[in-house]
């Protein structure tokens, strides 16, 4: 026989869905129960398979859940001296790799963002850096591993 959730269980599930890092104390305050009562309810929700586990989505798993991949090619005004671009991109969580290149272009950023608008916002921020001469951004349509 399948257990029916009460309002408190539904509230707990909604809060954990919104932020799985909430502490038992934070949830307890919002549902007007003790921390121990919340812990017991969460354990029961896990046992009854209303909560199947806690997941971190990054890399491939995040992409499968709807992330956007893009490559941003950056041409700097002074290729050998400017480090502002590199310093800036280290602080951007959506930049998953930054390659300093030889040849015609200077830097290639590998971006994984949740929306095209976020990629556009990053383009605005990076292209506005005083060190940047030009950028070209391409969205990744598919990725295939080629074997020889």
C-alpha cells in the first residue's frame, strides 16, 4: 500500500527540491517541527522512495539536463602581456576550460551554461574587457568522439 504524503512531507520535499543543501534545522523552523522530527520524516521519505538520492550534476550529467555548450574565441590586443582576460575567466564558473593558443587566435574558452542568455551575458562581460580586441562565439550543436 502506497503511503500518502501530508502537507508537511510535501513542504519538506518542495524545499529539498529547491535546495537539497538545506539543514534539518532550517527545514524544521519552516514547518514548525523539531530537527529530529524532520530528520525522521526525511529518512521515511527516503525509505519510501519519495527521495531517491541526492545528486550533483556537473560535466556530462549537467549537459544532459539541458545545459548549453559554447566555445568563445578571444583575440587580445597584446597577446603576450595581458593577463586580465585569464584572471577574469578563472572567476567564471561556466568557463570549464581555458586554452591559451598559438597561431592566429589567443584564447579559447569552453563554456557550459544553463541558457543561451547566460552565454550572451558572458560574451558582453568578456568583450568589454579593455584587453580584448575581438571575440567569436560558437554554440556546440553536437559532440562526437572520433576514433581512428
